[in-house]
C-alpha cells in the first residue's frame, strides 16, 4: 500500500511542479494550464524530470504562438552564486561589548544624549 501512496505522491508532486513552472511564465493563465497539461500528458506524469523536459519541448514548439523568447525561461531553479563571501570581524570579547553598549545606552538615556 505504501508503494501506491508513494506513486500518488510522486504524481501529485510532478503535477504541482509543472503547474508552478507553467504558471510562472509570462503568458495568460489559460495558455499556462494548456502547456502544463500537454507536457504532463506527453510525459505520462511519471517523474518531475520527464515532465519538465516534455514541458520544455512543448514550450520550444509553441514559442512563436505564445509570445517572445524571453517569456520562456529554461532553468527551473535559480542560478547559483559562487562568489566568495568575506565574513565580518568576530567580536572576541562579546560580554565586554554588551556591557559597554548597555552603559552607553544608560548614559545616553540619563543625560538625554540621544543621537
């Protein structure tokens, strides 16, 4: 019985992914639903990868009738940013910093030195 549930879960996930992708295109909702339906029917909704590939094939075939080339993104994930991030300097004595900040805040409140 768990195999049936997993199969249904996979079909549901495949359907949802194809609908989300088609819905994110810059086309009317009816066209997006039609694209997703055709892509799912071609792939048999067997796996998300196959459904997305068949959806991309449908998009390639219909790109002239649905709009411009820029309305058909190819990747279903955002691009990776592999830039190096430089970390901030670490506070080596955080307890001292916390006390100094608290005393400064107290002093500013006491003498009305708000900046």
